[in-house]
C-alpha cells in the first residue's frame, strides 16, 4: 500500500493496563499491513457493556455516545481492539442513529462539553479492518512463515458479533472472518462443538465455581478438536481462558495446557515478528508457548 490507512484507535482500559502486549503486537502487525493507529486524549472508559447498562442505562449510553462523538471529530473510522469496548461503542452508535429522541437527549448533555454525536460514525473491530479493509490477499502477501504445522481454535466470544445490526459482522451463530484470517497465516482452523459458547467470564463476580465450570466445558470441546492453541480478540476472554486456566484444570481434574494467543500474536508469528511473541511469553503468558513456538518453526524461549 502506498499510503497508510489511518484509524482512530480506542484503547479502552483493560488492554493498556493489564494486557499491553495485545496492542503492542497488533500495532507491529498493522504497520506491516500499511495501517496507522491514532489516539485521542479525550476518550474515556467505554464504559463496559455487561453490568453498567443494568445499573444506569442513561449514564452508560451517554458516556458511550460521548466517546463516539470524540471519534467522529477525528474524521477517521474508529477501531477498538477490545471486544467489550467495540460492543459498547457500536451499540451506542447504532442506538443514537436509529432513535432521534435518544440522540437529542444525549446531545443536550454533550453540548456542555462542545460535542455532538450523529450516529453516522463507523465503529469497527479488528476483524472489520483485517478481513474487509485490508483483505485476506494482502495479509497472505505478508506471511513469511506459514504456520502449516498449527491447528488453531478461533474464539469469537459474546460481544464481538451480536447484535448484527450494530456490529455489522458476517454471522451471529457461525462467523467466519477470524477463521479466514487464521487460514491466511497457513494454519488449520480447528472445528469444535459450541463454537460461539461464552468463555464464562461474565458470571465470575457472581459465582466463581459456575464461571470456571463454563470455561472448563468450553476448553474440553477445544481440546477434543486437537487444537494447538486458542486465538482471541477479547482481553476478558483471554484472562478467563489463559490466566484462569490453572483454576479451571483443578475443577475439571483435567490438564488442558492450551496456549491462548491474541490474534495479533498469531499474525506476528506468520509475518516474521516472532521475537515479539517470545518476549510476550516471558511477561504475559502463564500457559507457556514453548511447544507451540517450536511447531511454528521459530523456537521456544
């Protein structure tokens, strides 16, 4: 690409403060694909889509719409790496666009800060950017280390896909965009039961045992597929299936030993950026990637 595509990047809270390797790795991948991410100091917490809406819907939608208004002012499409952030911004944007009375109510509040939201803005997740804007063919051209020895399970999670009228994804029950990107790296896509199952994280604050049991069931299905690793976009899904995997194994009385990668890490392994993933393993991966890296032809650490 002769000229870099530029997006307004919405960083959210969880990735910068808990899982910065998601952003650092994906930024390097996107540079290879001719994409630049710009940030705005005026963005705030999205806010999260699971509990906030039930506590105070008006506050939730107003804060979310304010973030959309900030993005609108940049003139670029917005991309969020976090699925929760994407869900909040995309749903709020859609609601504001469809509901004139709500839009007017929110804009009355936003006027105090000199902002206005239209609902006409394009809010995207990384799959929109990679699959639709950049394209599979362009991704394949950057693959220098085809991951032919790897079998990868795509985990889409709950917030990335639904509702389709707001997320503008390909399918609610059987999405394929991440599958196509995985294949572009040369890896095989693992097929497993209940592909769109929840990771279990949303119920963790209410019932840890039940939450980990849900995660255990999901990991059992993935393990049975013969997958070498799970690939995610959502940082919450990552923490549930990776950081909590030891607890899940204790409940299930099963050793899963399933590495969990961000989509950026998988792409990095295929694009000659393996040193980034090796460094990530030292700092952020409790389930070690040594065997996976050896299979990928880049060596362990």
